[in-house]
């Protein structure tokens, strides 16, 4: 046991960034989105990136996903360069909008990555059903996205990201467009899912309570150009339900996050 | 060697070599260029240019080198044509090689965006097609009755320009423009009527749709019967053709403002007229302009076709049917070219007006 | 919804009735002078009513009445066998055949061209302006000529007619498909990037299905244009088959009712073609798209 835990201490982080700088040209001129970012995310962690709008948290996520190139520094995903990691399909990405293909039903949508990755088609149907059951959409397999609510569509999107069993899950404010009650339910489902599957998750949000509820680590970012102000460890018990939001521990961590954000704002 | 990244160049070089080894003309001996020394020299220039690119890779003067290749290749082809033999395999291969060079040049230009490039590339592309057409027609000695050579059409165009121009003006101003104005106005007016009184709209729109399914050029004989041989019948056809796109687009445009915008107008207790002028018409402008552009092309074409019916007395349609009967196909095609030119000018004019007036409307295309 | 439907039908019925009345009055007015000329030398002036009745039934009317047209259509549809040159069905079928062939050919070419334009920058910059300019070329004007010429060369009339029709038909499909293939939003494209999808997969799994609604819009315009193209290319100077020829011969021999009957038939096949496209569209576009 001890040996194993000692070994796990030396396991390389799933995602690591060193001295990361991102500058790009946009319509309004040059944008210095990220400045000297250093980050290490261990296997099994649930890490939230939180910060004001425009702080670069989405940019950081996109750099990890190789959807955005970076100007200088190092980024490694599972020891590989992001470009290679993407080619190896090491992560699943969940966008802000469900981004489901409207001409396919839910089951075919969840099976889309499996189709592209040419996995063994005999097992695909099972995989799809398993993921759909996990997010509670088993009865809607034959429906089309337009027939589902926003919350259900986003669940389908998460099921799709899990369908090919990547180790890493990258999520860009997936619940931002939903109402609070749906959001709460989905947060609960997501944390249960995370516990059950043991995936490493990187989650972008600008809701403090969402970040504290879901995460093991909360990365607080400054306004543009984005820097990491602090990484707050959230040692609430792994099994969480919605009532945990009223406990003193929760409120204390949330207050820490809030102070960090305000401090970052004040120094900007 | 640059062959892998730009296969077209290597292919072109190989094709020229092939063309030198195969018969240039039907029945001539293999690669005998002595009959056409000028063409041979130019082809050598082309080959050297290509070999430079093959061996030295993309250089700063790549476009210039390519241009040299294209020009020398085209000139070579032209001088081969002067010998007036039917092209053999070698001749066709030489043409293919020149076209590959042109394609490579276009590719290089397209990768460097700019306003000049936007006009230059399609122009060169068009020129390439015309060149192909010319060489194909003369090289294969296709009968001019079937397909005239561009040079013949150009000659006819230049030689008869005054007549063609006056024909075009006749068609444009006497038939097309009048019909266009009438058709667009009626379509516009009816759309507003339907919008003001939706009941009437719901009642009569299906008939309008059914009527729009009738091919308007079929009405030309009837229009001649009713309005005689003069410009009135042609204008009537153009009016019918331009009526429906205008009606449909204006109706769609007037319906674009969504519920929120209309509620805003309601909250100001705006009358129908106010709502029309302040909200609906401005929103409808993009679609109306689309219809105006579409109709301009339709107007000219249907005016020309309408001029075939009854006994035409003037205009481009008249010229086409008369010269067709005399088998002067060069002149017929020259008239078509004139028609296309006039149509493009009118379309361009409307686009320009559109850009000037609607530049601030973000929904304009 | 049903109530609205019923009121709409009632309105359409009333409008139709109004149009009929106006039509008959117009027919009366326009045909009357002709009747007056015929009876000018009569010894006994006929009562107005019988003159009026005659005005509604002249052999060569200026404006045929609806029942005249309907009778003609009925006679030529059911009165002759389908293969007879007097049958409206015969000519309509020929025109329909040309229109369908031309539309399919043009649409296929337009689809291929649009795919090439979207994937090749050179082609996009060089060909698009020419595609747009091609619509100003009044090819329609030489349609009859082309048919005659090809006929002289021994090529049957069908081929040049289809070629000309397809020239008219390719443009709407090209423009619609270029728009459709580019209509994919950025996030969907990025989704496919996260799967490291190849260009081929991106085309068949994403771009092509996304462009289908646009394809059908273009196809409907193409179908309507196809009928026009088929009819005009059937009007060579010197007879022939198809509705275009029927229109022309009707105008030569002053058979106005024949012209009108042919026009109604043209409208019918136009509507039929568009209806077919709409049916195919419904079959292919799933409920989920809701367009």
C-alpha cells in the first residue's frame, strides 16, 4: 500500500503547463490572453478554472485541447504535446452549447466519436447505451436534439464526451446557459459521474458556488492578461450532495475564492 | 526537387517533353518542329522556365517565371495554329501543359489575397478558358457553324460594335427598362397591399403562386396578340417576369421584423404608415435589393427572348434571329456577348448603388 | 389552426370566384369587337344577348374563357391516346422529361462544382465570379439555334435541350450549396477537431448533412428554371414536340385556346416538379432539423 502511494507521488501530472504565454491578433488589435501560466493537474482531480470574463480561462482550456496555439512555454497532456494528444484522442471536450448534430438522433450523436474513431462497431451500441443510462437519457435515445430541453441536450453532450472513455474531460462552462435549478441537478449528476468514473476533469466556470461544489482544486485567475493568482485546495469529502453548500466549510472556501477574485480585480 | 509539393509543375514539364516526342499534327512525323521554328523556340523557353521551378523550388520570382511559361506556351500554340493543320496528340499535350502552368499561377495568386487579385484571378481564369476554346476550335478545326472561335466572335463584335450597341440600347431602354420598372413597382405595391390587408393576401397569394409557375416566356405570343409588335408586348413580358420575384421578396422582407420589434412599434401607438416606413421597409431593404438585382438579369434575358416572337423590329433578339437566319453565327455570338456585358454592367451598377446606400445595415449581404 | 385553415380556404374560394367573374367580363369585352366585325354585315342585327354569348365562344378569341380552356385541356388530355401528337399529355411528358433530365444534370454539376469551390481556394477565387457572371449570359436566346444546329449534325434534339436546360439549372444549386457547405458553425467544426477527424469525415459527416436544407432550396428554384429552359429550347423555328413547340404552333396558327392550354400544362408540370422535390425533401430531412 505504502509503496503504491509512494509510486503515485511520482506519477506525472495529466496536464502540465510551464511559462505559458498566449498572444493572438483579433479585430481589435493584439490580445495578450495568458501570461506566464504554470499549472499541474494530477490524475483524478477535478479542477475548476474561475475568473472574470475575458481572463483567459477558456483560452487555457483551448490550449490544452489544441484548439488554440500558444506563443511560448510548454504544455503537456499525459506527457505529450497537445497536438499529439489531440491526434491520440486523449480527451473529451464539452462546449458551452450542446453542439449536437441536429440531423442525428441522440444515440447516433453520442456514437459520433465512436464512428469517427472507427472503434469496434459491435460494441458501440452497448457503449452508447451505457453512457446514456449514466446521464439518465436512456429513454430518449431515438429522439432528436430539437425535441429535448437545453439541460437534456447538454447531458447528451457529456455522454458523447465520455463515450470513447478518454481519461481527461475538458468542459467549457457547459451549464452556463441553463436555469439555476437545472444547473444544480446537473452539478449533482456531474459530481456523481466523476466519482464513479474517476476521470480527470478541467472545468471552466464563473460561478463560485459551482466551482466549490464540484472541485478538488480551484484555480483563481486574474483579469487579462490572465495569470494564475492562486490554487485553492477544496478538501470537502468526495461524496457531495446539494446540502453541502450550506455547511461552514463550503462557505469558508467560497469566501476564499471570492477574496482571491476581488484581489485579482483590485490589482488589475 | 519540388515535384512533390507542386505536382502541377512537374506534370507540366513532363507533358511538354511528351509533346515534343509525339506528333504535333495529325499525320506529321514525331515531334517535327522544323515546320514551326518560332513555336519550337517559345516551347523551349517554356520548358526552361518550368525546369527552373522544378529544380530550384519556389523562388521569389515564381509568379514571374510562371507568367513567362504561360505566355510563351500560349504564343507557341498560337504560332502552331498559323500552320493550319489539325492538332495531333503532341499539340493537345502542349495545350494541357500551358493550362497547368496557368493553374499554378492562379494558385500562387490566390494564396496572396488583395483587391487586385480578386479581379485578376477570375480574369486570367476566363482568359484561360477563352484560349482553350480558341485553340480547341481551330486546332480540331471544328466547323464555325457549330462553334465559332473566340477570335471570330471578337472580330464580329469589334466590326459591328455600333449596331450591337444600338441594339442593346433599344432592348434595354425600350423593352427591358420599362417592363422592369412596371413589374417591380407592381410587385412592390401588391406586396404592401397584401401586408396592409392580410385577408386579401391570404386570399390571392395562392393564385399568384400558381401564376408564377407559368413560364413567362410562354406568354410572349399572347402579349404580341394583345399589344402588337412594338415595345409594349416585350415590356409586358418583362413586367410579368419581374413581378413575382419582387412580390415574393418584398413580402418576405416586410415580414422580417420579429415580434419584439413590432411590439415596440405597438407600444408607441404607431399607425400602419409609420410602422411601414420606420420599421418594415428598412428591414425589407436587403431582400428588395436582392430581387432588384435578380430582376435586372431576368429583365434583359426575357426581353431578348420576347423579341423572338411576333415580328421583332429592333433589339438584340431581333439581331439574333435575323443573323441566325443568315447563318452569321459570329455575329449571333457577338450579340450574346453584348447581352452579357450589358447585363453585367447593370447588375454591377445596382450592386454599387446597394453598397453605397446600405453599408450601414448589418443584415445586408 | 383548423379554424384558420377553414377561413383561408373560404377566402381563397371567394377570391377565385372574383377572379372568374373579372375574367368573364374581360373576355366579353375583349372578344366583343371581333364578334361585331363578323356580324357587321348582317341584315338583321342580333340581340345583345346572343352576341354576348358568341363573344364567349369565339373560335379565335383574344381572351379565351376559363371553360374554353378547360374544355380544350380535357379534350387534348383524354380525347387522344398518349402517343398521339395531338395529346397534351404527350407534349407535357416530353417537356417534363427534358426538364427533369436537365435539372438533374445541372444539379449534379452544381453540387460537384460547389464542393470543389469550397475545398480549393484557387477555384473559389477564380471560378465564383465567373459563375455569378454566367447568369447574365442570355444562353436562353440561342437555345432554339443550338437545337437546330445539333439536329443538323445528327445529334437528336434531346441532348442539346438537356444541355441548355442544365446550364440554366446549375447556378441556383451551386450558390445554395456553397452557402450550405459553409454554413457549419465554428463550434461544430471544433467538435470535429477534438476528434481529430479527417477532411473526408468532416465532409461526409458534418458539412454535407448540414448543407442538405440549402440543397433543396436551390433544387426547387432549379426545377422551376428547368421547365422554362425545356420549353424555350423546344421552340426551334420549325415545329417539334413538347409544350414549347405547342405554344409556338398555337401562336403561328392563331389557336389561342391551344396556347392557353399549353400554358396551363406548363404551370402544372412546374408545380408537379416542385412538389416532387418537396416530397423528397420531407423524406430526407429529418424531423429534428425543423426547417
